[in-house]
C-alpha cells in the first residue's frame, strides 16, 4: 500500500468517501492499524488513560507523547500519522506550540499534530501551518479541558453552544487546519458543521454525517472497561480473550501440560551420554 498523503485525503473528501482513523499507542497497535489499512493513525493522548492507566489525559507530557509516537511510527508504513500535542505543550504561545510540534515531527516522526480548541488557537494554528506543519483541529468535547467542562459530557446540545461550535470550526479552518475532529456532539450538529466547512471532519460520537470516523483502538477492541461512552462500538473482546489465554497458559504450567515435546528442544542420545560422563 502506498503512503497516504494529504492530497489523497482531500480526494476521499471530495468524493464523499468516508475517511477512517484509529488511535495507536505503541509499535504493535500502530502495526495493527496499518495492516488493517486505515487512512489515518492518531497517537492520541487518550493513551495516558487506556494504555498507561492514568486518570486523565492531562497527566502525560510532551516527551512521553514523542516517545509513544516514535514507537507507533515504526509500525506504520502507509497510514497518515498524526500525534496529539498534550495539555501544557502549546497553550502559552504560538512559539511554544511551534517548538512542541517540531519536536513531535523530528523526534516522533509524526506527519501532523493535533491540538484541542477553537478560535483562541487562531494565531497558533496559523503559525504552524504557515511554516508547513499540518494541523488537525479538535472541537466539541475536548478532554484536556475536562475540569472546565465538568467531565466527559456531550457538547453543542443547545442552539447557543452549537453556534459557538460552528464559529470555532470556521475559525480553525480559516487559521489553516486541514482536517478537524468533532467529539461528542448531536448527530445533526455534526452534520451541519460538516456541511458548512470545506475541510473534512472526523467524528467521534458526532453521528454518521461527518467526513470520517475515529475511535480509540483499545476502546473499540474491548481493551479498556473503566468507562464506556455511548458512541463506542466494540469490535473485539480484547480483555476477555487475552485473560482467558493467559489463564490457560498458567493452568497448563501448573498441570505439566506445557511445555510438551512439540515445544521442546532435544539432544542426540550420543551427545547426551558424553555430556553425562
Ligand atoms: O486522544 C485521543 O484518542 C483523541 C481521539 C479520541 C480523537 O483525541
Ligand atoms: Na486526544
């Protein structure tokens, strides 16, 4: 599969072919996503929770994200690779965001960075895109601001908040985002914002009317059960399947079923006799 490029993503959008995106957090999850042929792989800071066991995404810093992104990049040969700039690594100034993005690209091997927020990010997104760093926006439920939002809650449920969402979407598009994530909004709001924009939208809990979809890989594989949002569809039973496999192994060790001759090396009788002497 040839590498996915931004012009190809534009073409999918123009042809109304939905764009598929999934998160990854290490080499193997990157490889799974790439082999499955998804268009885009996102190293999301959700990995702080689903893969590192933190309580929130705010607990991961830029160096951690760069480390994970570099690992993912070794497994991703063709999908377009994006990485989140984590909480605290881009808000101070466009210069801070630029330095963080450069690190993510040079050391993490990401092709684009994602930042959460709306019109307040206008100068930041403009600075990055002016210097050739592709930026993915993220509006609606922005988990880095969960303390201010009062938790993981649906956004844009009132006309006033939906208008604000649209204004933010238009502002970050104007600033130069080539694509944007819309998280946890009513389906009609996700569709209308998508219609008003000229860049693709990728929904997570934003209904079927966005230009594409994204899910957190460990969530959709059934590998994380601390919190199950309404928008999540589970495609596998990662926890159950793998706990059972490890339990069978442990039982077989205790009952001397493992290892059998099939999984054992041998030595010739002749050599062994000499060894005994
Ligand atoms: O961190 C993440 O996984 C994300 C996606 C849910 C969009 O930001
Ligand atoms: Na994120």
